[in-house]
C-alpha cells in the first residue's frame, strides 16, 4: 500500500518543539482550519500516517530510542569518545546537560497528535459520521506504545516500584497554562492497558504493511504484560499472534539474513516506513550509527559496536549462528565482527566493511530503511518467558524455535531451560533493536559495561562499571526545560538529580 505522509495544515502550523517551549503547548488549534481538518475516515488516516512519520524522528524510533536500549544495556559499547551520543553509554546525564529532552518533547508531540485525532473522531462520530474504527484503533494503540516507552525512560520498572512517579498522563487538549503532574507508574500502565484493550476490536485482522493491525496491538500488549510480570496475560496475548500462521511465520535459517534486505517480511508485525525522499535521516540514521566507521563513501560514523561479552555469546559453538551474517568487522581489527548491518538494509560482504546490497527498498539510499518495531521472533521469546513458570514444555518449544538459529547449540529441555537462557537468546536475536536495557532493568539484572574495548574513560562520577536498577541514573531526569515551563513538576524530579 503506497503511503502518503501528508501532515494536515492544522498540524504544520503548530508551534515548534524547541527547548524553550512547553511540551503541552503544541495543540493544533492555532490554525483557522483545524476544527475542520478531519471530516472523513480518509482525513483521519492521513493524519495517522503523519503521526507514524513523526515516530521515525531521530529523537524516537528513527535512532535515539533504539540506541538508548543498546548502549545502556551493555551489548553495545564505544570505541572512541566524542563522536556523539556518548552520554547514552557514559550516563553523563543531568537535567540541564545531556538530558535527552527530545525524548520527552518528541514523544509527547506524537501523543498530542493522537489525542487530537481521537478528539476529532469523537466529534465526527457524535455527528453520525461512521468509518473511523481503524484510525481510532491505530491512534489508541500508538498512544499506548508511546506512553509505554516514556514510562520506561523516566519511571522505575513496574516490577521495582509501581507506586513511584511515572509520567504525566495527557489524554486530551489542555489550556495553555495547564501544569500537569506525574502520574504513578501503575496509573500509566493502567492507561496503556485500557488504550490497547479499547483499540483491539477496532483493528483489522489482516496484514497491513506499515500500519497497526490487531496483531500488532496484541504483540504490544504481550510486551506490556511481560513488563508488568503478568505472565499468564502476556502468554495469552503472544499466542494470539503466534497462532496467526496465515499472516506471520518465523524466518528460516536460510532466509534470516536476507530478510534484512527487504520490507515487511513474514516476521514483520509492525514496522515504521522510512522513505528516501520524505523521512530519511541520511547520515543521522540508525544504520549509519551502527556500521563500521571506516567505510569510505557510506559515511558511517561508527558510534557504537557490539560489546565483547555480546560477541562471545553470539560466537558460541563453531561459529554457526546465522545471525553473524549481519555483522561486519569494526574499526578495532580486521577480524572483530562488531559492526551491525540490520538497519543498513543490506548484508555485509563477509568480513568487509561495506554492504553488498542496497537498502530494503532496493534503492541506493540504504539509510531509508524501515524500523522494525516488533517482530514475530520477539513474540516467541515473550511467550517462552511467560510460559516458563506454568508450562515449561511450552516454553521449551517457543525458545527452541529461536535457539535453533545456532544449530551447534544443544536444544533446551525442561531440565535445562531457564529465564536467563531465554534472555540470552533474546539479546542475540534482537541485538540492535533496542530491547536489552529494558529487559535487564525489568528483570533486576546487573549490567557490566565494556569500557576497556576502546580504552575510553568513564568517570566514576558518571557511572560505575557495573550498575543495576537501583542506580539513580538508570532513568533519565525530567528535563530542565520542562521544569522551567511547569515549575510544580520540579518537586517530582527523579531522585538523585
């Protein structure tokens, strides 16, 4: 389906997201035509397209959010400091400097667009206009995902302290002088679940490439329930997706590597479309930040490479793990395969520094690669972890479906399977997709950083070599720009900042 990334005039006239502007002051009502912008289901879908376009910003899924999950999770490391985004790895955060305030502003920007769309749909439906179900379901699901991402960045894990501060819950337009305070982590999760449950009956059960459908909603729901340690509900949601075999199937070992060369594969449940002439980030793209720096004309920056610990796990056995096929040598040596090519839309040429394939749209612009938000393999691993306490036999089956990507490993059994084994498989399967840190935090694991890889220096005042979720910088500070605009929220700043 050809995507039309037109953002309505009423949205284009909105105030900018500069640091001096309050994040709530972006309501699309300052255009004379805003009240008439959404009249038909087609109008609603065009706006939904624009929202997904905004989700591919470098401040969100287009780069920083995914790198956040890898750099902080211990599976990615720095070879050299000063190239950019170092603070995600060194934890050099405070409310004024390296607060990554654009997580706050960009994600709330997207939430407010969802709110606007939902309010306009409600008006049209009250007037008797029909046909808005799909757009409404997509907006509710997208808003749930956005709040899920926000609360994990700024709030403690649900399994750690659900009564602690989460983020402000904004579900409708507010007055210019509104100063909302943070809801609890539990309250935010309650709203996330409500949005997902309300959305599910509105969404199609067909595969809609680049759009949110019923199964994307269920997959996100499974992810949320797992973070709440509600394993039975996570399993039920995950199995709905797994059982939709007419729509989604796991990649075979023979086609797993090549799957990264194309859009919307058989495992793709929800991916955000990135177009060469519209929302392509060019040399600021996720793929460029993960490739080898020494790549000539491809302009890769070599910000983050795989850590030594991660590579030791990926290389277990006689190097038969098929996932090595999207790794290429990094700048540290001619043999260390630490550079990732998932988001280059191609595969590396053996141990070479360059990719042999164009982007996932078969274009020469290999930075215009879609962002895979959730894949079927993740759902299998969610199901494995969720099933383990109540049905280890089922957990073994789900884990082995992914574990066999390394044929040299002995399949798990009900005697050998463990939660740690599932997490290890998840890190290998989803490396570079932004999950590791959140998994380590929710399961209360310690994270040790590979600081010695490039001989970099991380000051003890920034973070120790090993942390866990009790470290105050395990969540980001509320940005000073937001405190300046909303002074009451200062009393709710995260402890330690």
